[in-house]
C-alpha cells in the first residue's frame, strides 16, 4: 500500500469515530439536567408541611361560615322586607279605597268596606310577620331520628306492628303491644308497663299529640264526640292550616267502628312509618274525642285504617 492509500484510510477512520468532546459535553448536560429534575430547584426534596395545609383549610372554613351566616341574615331580611312591602301595599289600597268612597258617593259603602279590609290586612301583615320559618325537611330530619329509635326498639323487643293510641287524662299515650290480642295495661304512663295487669309492651308520647293541641286552639266548632267527626275535623286543619298534606279524605269503613283515611302527598315521608305525625294526630284526636283506645293496624302507602277498640264508643 503506497503512501496516498495509507492517508486515505486514516482519513476515513477519523470520519467514522464519534467526537469524544461532544459525547463528554452531552453526558455532562444530561447529568446536570437529571440533577436539576431530581432536585426540582428544591421543590421535590422539600417535605410537605401539614400545618400550613391545616391553616389554609381553617381559613377557608371560617370564610364559608361567615358567608353562610351572611346569607341567612340576608334571606331573613329579604323575607321580612317582602312582608313589609305587602303590608304597605294593602294599606295604600285601603287608603285609596276610602278616598274613593269620599269622592264617589254612589259606591261609598263598597269602597269603605274595601278600604277597611285593606287597612286591617295591612296592619295584621305588618305586625304578624313571621320571625322564623322552619322548612318541612328540617321537621322530617328531626322525626327520622325518633322514628328510627322507636322502630329499633320495637324490632329488638319483638313487639307487634300495631300502634294503639290510648287516652290518658288530657293527653294521649301510644302503646305497642307484645301480643296481637292485647289488653291495655293499667299503668299506661310507664314506658315498660310490664309490672301491672295488662299486656306487656312499650309506651311513648305520640308525635301527633302537639298537632292535636294546636288544632284544639284554633277550633271554631264544638268538640266532636264521634270518631268520624274528630278525624274529619283535624284532617281539614292539617290540610288547610298546617299544610302537611295536599289532601286527606276520611270515610267510614264497611266494618263497624272503623274509619278509612286516604292521605295525598304527606309531609314527613310515607305514612307507613311508625307513629307518622299525620296518622298520629288523627289517632290522638279520635282517641280523645271518643275516650277510647284507637288502633292503627292496617297502613299502606296512602291509606290508613283506624279502628276504635271499644264497643261502647259511639261512631
């Protein structure tokens, strides 16, 4: 091989070899980059401080509580303002009607009556503005706890799915017997009246007793002496005044001393629940009116069968 060929081979080998300096610089750059990523400029190696996070959450909680209180206050104020505006509108209408009666003698009597109604309604609306309105959902949540406690007690004690509402002086006690063929115990005021004559079971204050008292306070007619009359009267009050149901239809059953009640869209959940406030109020009113125990034995989604456990009770 001559000298020219030797030089050509050496040049070819030099072209195929990777530049050592370039490889070294590349490796150095990758190493620095990996170190930078692993360190993250101190971000990944720093430990997480839980106290800072807790402080942030407490601050957010305080802000939310403050905002919630502000919204409640604004809602109450807006409700009061709405009632005040209604009262002022009624009063203005009454004044306009009275002034119209002075100007127009032909219809003076009618306008004076309208004016008097407007002024009276305005005054009543102004001073009878409700300070607090409790949603039905709140009442349902309160009732849920008591209902679950009673249901658990009934199931664990092996009691019957029957509720008896017994008049006890001016009050009413609810009784859940152990046997289906029960006898009202003498000391009905005891929670577990097992040490007296009568059937064993569980007694408690019914949820509808206070509703019955509220109806008695607004009653404008005589206290009915029959089961049907008592149930009809309180059913109308529950729908018209308390609005805890869209409709309650009461009718006599083909069976003696029984009343069938159909409840449409009741509050407090399905009427099949133990001691449902609407059913309880109806039974308490019936028991007090006829002064005899009232049994709730048959209940489905919309219909309740209420029967008087005494042949001497007048229907």
